């Protein structure tokens, strides 16, 4: 089954490598001519229609900004969604009223992180917390859009390979849209929180004895044989929905871009989406300049870091990935070429961080009263390195994209605070540097005196 383009005249599909513009996508969302990824582009976006010089209905930047703002106070479910609110910048889905599946995604908070700012050596540090989405990760913004497209295409089954968050999100949106979902996850390598979500939302969950990259390979073969709609981020509808995190961020900043945005890099769909949105907003004169978008990987899962630093962006060498930040345990990221373009367009950097740096940064985000999952904490760990290298200056404004909620992986958090996360591993000694951040629970007899003694000891140490 081929997937109709679902658009009127404004959005078209294009291959990122050979530039061919198919009318529809095949089920693996790869270019039939050269096999590379597809993306949406908007040939109808003529700048003279959008720069306010010749304002058309709802198309000038000022008109768009006020339209979007007004929608936030509407009672309409789509207007209330932090994704669909910005639908003018997304491909059109025909008969949307019959197909849109929304859980009120987006609308995520932008927090100030004062302690983390001090630890990183910057004055102005904010976090856009995408973990505050309905299924507690950034995946919901892309999923509402792509799942709606699957529904519009008449699919009974949707499927993804996942390190956990995509599967949780997909299963929820499929359930809301009365579709069946198939999840392929690496056995033993995703957090219980994420697995439990997929089960509760009713997915057919297959734990394959392989890693994420192995799950992707099986899924790609499956969608070529079965009428199953692929919901990984190679699906360009996912990328379009995920763009809205950047649009919403700019709105929260009164359309005044920060100097830097920092994102974690796994399969590299999110960085591609945020970067695409930034470039498009600049083209449409919704913002006057581009923030630098930097991508951070875990050292044990760093194929993109190596692609840029070792191979000058010329090739990506797949690797066997390993990190406790299981969400980004990915050795062969699908969207590396899109992410590379974003780095080049915005002048961003790529960095890698160690397991201990990730764990310490996660505790620091927690200590600011926010919290996030391990993969999200690479952003703060990466910022510290980018400060040390001088790429980020102390007076520059920085936004971290926190991609997942703290409760996604409590096992990691508890082991860290108990001092067990790295015991028996080669980094056991290096882990001592994070000791001051550990807050292990204190087990006591039920005695008032013991609790007061614990309180006094904590006060002396604070
Ligand atoms: N942070 C979290 C919490 C994630 O779940 C992921 C990816 C990333 C960062 C990386 O984003 O892949 O767009 O570069 N999780 C995917 C999943 C792969 O299956 O849930 P990316």
C-alpha cells in the first residue's frame, strides 16, 4: 500500500539526497529512486506573501503569531493542542476533523534552571520540558501528527521500533484512534516505565533479542510485506509534528531567539525537526536570526559525534551502542544527514559526554526541582563541555530541550542516589566526583530521636 501525500498544494515530499519529489511515499518512507529519507517542503511559501508587505489572510508573520496566540484560549481540542495550534506551518491533512488524534500534546513549560546555570557557568539557562507531554516524552508532538496521517490513510495497524518512548507514545495515540499498534523493542534494554506504558495502552509488544538498530532492520522488512504504517521518525509526518516544539518555544520567548538550543542526539529525528522549524521560521521572518542548535550524544553511543569530528560529516560509521541512557542507545541513526544539515545551517556543535557526566547532570536537573530522564540530561552535561571549550559564552542565553520525564526511568535514579549505578564498572572511581549529588534514602527505626538526628545531620551538611 502506498501512502498518499495527504496534502493540498502547500506541502510536497522531496528526497533529501537525490531531490526527487514523489507524489506518495512507499511504506518504508524511503525514496524509491535512491533509498534515502524524504522530507516535506513548502513550495507555496513565497516570502512576499509572508513578510507583511502584501499580507494575505493569516499569512503575514504578525497575523500568524496572533492567530496562534488566540487559539490557546479557544475551546476547540485542536486549537488547544500545542501542535495543531501551529497547523499553518504543517502539511495539510484532508478531512482533519475526522482523523485528528490529539491528547492535548505540546503546551510544555519553559523553566528557568538557576542551579544548573551556576554549575554550567552561564547566566541565562532555560529548559523546555518536553517530558511534560501526555505520555511524558517529546514523542507525542510528532505522534499526534503522524498517527492522524495513518488514520487518514485508513491503516488498521501502526508500528515502530523503539528504545521505549516512541512505543509508549505510539501505543497511546493508536489506542485513541482505534488502531492496533505493534511495538518492537530491544529485550532488557528499555526502562520498565516505558514498557509498562505500551502494555497499558494495549500494544502488541515484541521484545526482540537484539538492540534498537536490530529492531529497526526487522521493522523495515515487515512494512514492505504487511499493510502496517511505520511510525518511526523516518516518517516525515513525525518530523513535522516535532517542529512545533521549536515554534512554541519561540512564542514563549516572545519570538526573541536564544543564542543556543541544545538537544540530545539518538536517532536524530528530534534535532532534525527542531532545526527544520528554526530554518523555516527564519525564512518566514517569524524570527530574525537562527539560534545555534547543538547536539549531544552519550560517549558510548556517539556515531554522529564521530561522523562530524572524525569524518568531517562525510560518512556515518554504524557502531554497537552502549549507554545507561537507554533512550539514546542507538548505533545507526536514521536521520544523520538531516541533523548534519541542521548543524551546518545554524552553526551548532556536536559533543559527547560520559556516563558519569550524564548521571551528575541528571541529578543537577533534579536538584533544580525539575528532573528529567537520563537521555535528556546529556544536554546539561554537553552545555558544560561547550562552556569549557568556549563555544558557549557566559553571557549567552541557552535553552536545553529536556526530552523525557524524570519518572520514565526511576531505576536509574534510585541506583544513582544509592551509589550503586556504577559499582563494579570501570568508571567506579570516576563516579566519586558525583557523590556530593547523591541523596540516598535513610533507613531508620520509627524513633523521633533518630529522625531528629537525621534532620540535624542534614542541616549541618547543607
Ligand atoms: N531523549 C529521549 C528521552 C528519547 O526517548 C530519545 C529517542 C531521544 C532523546 C533522542 O531523540 O532519536 O530523535 O535523536 N528515543 C527514541 C525512542 C529512539 O524509540 O523512543 P532522537
